[in-house]
């Protein structure tokens, strides 16, 4: 009779020394520490400066800048203000200031841009619904959900423009026949 088992290796319960003693490239060790051991803990920012050797080793690897960029992106995403500042200091210690700031800025700007896109979509959704309401066009629950769930700006722009002169919901949501 076959008996299947699996081994669970709970890295979140490992001590830092045990994780650092494991074999693996610096990027993997850094990921074990940042993502698995200290992710979303108050200790993360305190520990980052202790990992300077790992940061430098990742940077020195063949695809180091790209890999370090992924680590930075992750730390910015999960961390608080202190974590972001310590990440900036860590980068300054392993690369020139300009390149470090480019890495920090590129990921920060990406997050800002994503937030702005989301805000524009939400504003356009509210605009379509407000215009329809102001024009006295009844919006069914199904149509409201369709408008609320739309994330495509081109579609929302088209609906917005159509809503300005619409007298029925189909004037807005239905595509004209070719």
C-alpha cells in the first residue's frame, strides 16, 4: 500500500541564523529573510541594515540590478515609511546614489501611477452614473454593476460622452450596429 507524505518546511518559524546558514544564492537568502521570516513585522526595518552583505552580493550577481530592483519593489510594497527609508539607505550602501534613487523612484512612481489610474477610473464611473441620474435615466442593478466593474478607460469615456445626451440606458451602454 502506498503512503504519501509531504514535508512542511515552515521558514517563518526559523531563526534568522538558521535561514542564513542554508545553502542558496544571496537573492534566495534575502527573499527568505525579507519575504518569509520578517515580512510585515516591526522587525523588518531593523533587520535590513544587517543584510548589507546580501544586498551587495545580489547587486554583484549577473542580473544584480534587476534582482535588487525586485527586492526593492517588494520592500516598498509591503513596508512602512521606516522600511522604505532603510531600504533607501541600504541601496546607497551598495550602489551609487543616482542609481539607488532611480530604483526607489521608479517603483514609487509606479505605485503612484497605478493609484492615479485607479482614481481616474473611479471618477469616470461616478461621472457616468451622476450624469445618468441627473438626466433621469433609470439604471438597473445589473447595469449599475456593469458600470461599476468596468476598468477600461476608453469604454468609460465612451459611456460618459454618450450619457451627456442619453435618454435611455441603451443609448449609453449599447454599441451601435455597424
